[in-house]
């Protein structure tokens, strides 16, 4: 694996890279091969790689310190840019996709309500949803039926985010808006690989996306109207309806509320569900890790009671398992940026308005920071083993001012799910096989993750 040694170069020279366009080389392949392709580009060309995307220069940054430079050190020079145009079709100008003054305003309005302390208000909602969904595990265990983990985790996270946002359980049974959200989210990565096809073309996928968007928008605007009628409700939507900018005294328009709500759905539904699916896949292959989680849960969650906010800091091993899962399968394999002004990285001049591609998936596999990087080992995140590791080596939620706003919410949700389920059940693969990741927005399993669950021995 290449190391970050490209600190001296000739003025005006380009970093090494493939002669064909990045899109042709990487995104014409199947999903699982795209992830392998990312690592192969890194191995072949080094920590900074030049390629073309159409008429634009693209710089792929694999060195952790280069990624940190873009996300933290010189972050004011980097915006989301055109790399997020496909997401904007669905999310509009929410926190994930907006830039400039709009992003600063929205971040200022929303961040106080997503601190690690603030999200503890939703602890009981999370624990109650996990408890409810574990009853379905009991049914599968009694009947000897496989647990379709992908679907079950989507149900769980839809239940939690629905209650947190609207005080509605949307995960108990398939709903029209739930199916529309799932289909629309699945369309976005496909669109990202073919962004030049006009959306006005009456392709079946375009028509289906348009239909799903109408269903989603209708539901969200109905919830906004309902929230205005019932300001006493305690959920994220009620909070966002009440916030006012200290500088202007203005709140959010219905359109901005819509964009932020659907952004929270995207961040709190799909990505968290995928991480939990990967966690159970890994745990099914590592019963010794399950035993360690179980020992901790027995000590903290006595008599199998649901987790509470007071338990969170003591569920340290479960948190290590979640962190290691996020290392191997970060919610987003690739991040995109565009620089406003020219910059210098690794001794190379990066012209203004270049496309910048960052890969948490690759950064998390740097052998300099992660020995034997493909091995699942939660002990990497013990206090002893974490000491001295650069922050830039681990970026599952990005880094800097644009770090994911919902990371504390997602981490609490996943720790509860892992701790409570491992305390009660044994899990093993239905079929003993390797399941690879597919690059499609989030990192998805290439095939269903079906597990056999049984009551704890």
C-alpha cells in the first residue's frame, strides 16, 4: 500500500493516475467491484491520484492527512459542489447538501438539539423500539425461521426515526411512505453513476422516482401542518418548528423544514440500518465477540431490562463493536467536495473548482493506522489501542464543521440494539459464506444477510 510521501513535485505537474476517466474505470463495473476498484487505484497510484470526470479535473485523496486537510484544516475552501446534485433531487437544500450562508444558518439553528446530551431525550423511544422488535426475534427463534436482517434493521430504524421525528411508528408494518422512501433512496446512487441523463426523460426509473417523491412530500407536508396544529408534541419536528435564528428572529419555511426532515430521514434510516446489518453479519461469524458484549450487558442491564441513558457510558464494549463495524463499513464510502480557490496538497497544485473525492472506506484500511485492516477486531477502539492514533484515520461521519449532525443519535441507537439483542440471543449465519459490500450510496451487502437466531444458551 502506498504511503503519503508525495510532498515534493514539479510546479504544474499532475499526480499520477489512470488515463481513462474515473467514471469509465470505476463506475461502469458492478457495485462490489467499485469498492475493490477504489483500493486498487490507491495501491497502484498512491495517496493522491489525478483523473478526469468529463471535462473536470478530479483528485482522489487517500492519505488520512490529506483528507483531514480538506475536511478540517482548510475546510472553508471546500464546498459540497456538484458531487451532491443527485442527492439534491431528493433532499433539496438540507444540511447534508447545502453550502454557504444557508448551511451556516441551518447548522446554527439545529445543532443545539443534536448534542450528545440533547439526544438522550430519545433514549426511551430507542430502547422501547428495540425491545418491541426483539419480540419478533423471539418468534423467529421459536419457529426456526431465518431472520431477514436487512429488512428487520430497516424496520427498526424506520420505527425509531419515525417516532423521533413525528411521534409515529412507521416501522411496525410496511407503509406507503416507508416503501417510497426506501425506493427513492435506492434510486439516488444509480442516478449518481449516470448524472448526465436528463430527469425529464420519461424513463420508468424516473417516473417511479417522481411518484415516490410526491408520496414523500405529501406525507412530510402533512406532518408539518399537523405539527403546527399540535406544538405541544415532543419530537424533532416540533423543535424545528419552534427554532428561531438569533440574528434574524426568523424560523424555517415549510420548504426548508421539508428538506431538513427528509435529510434526517436519510441519515437516520438507511445508513443506520445498513450499519446494524453489517454488525450482525460480523457478530454471527465471531461468537467470542458476542460473549464479550453479553458479559457487559449482564453487568450493566441486569435481569435483561431495556437500556437507558444512564447505561450508555458503561456499554463501552458494545460501542467498540459499533465503531469497528463503522470502520469496516462506513455509512458513506466516498465523499465529494469542490475547492473554491486553488490549493496545494501533497506538493501538487489543485486548481480552483476541481472535484475532490475522499474515501472513508479506503482511509479506514490504511495499514499505517490499522494493522491487518480487513480483520474485525473491536479491541482496536480500546483506550489503550486508540492512544496516539490520528483523528484523521477514522471518519465514519466525516469530520470538521460538517461532521454528521446525527452521529450521537445513531451511535446511541446502535449501541442499544447490539447490547440488548446480544444479551438474549445467539446468532449464526444461515449459510456460511462471505458477503461482500456493494457501493451504492451506502455500502450494502451484495446479497441478503439471513441469520438463524436462537435463545441464549
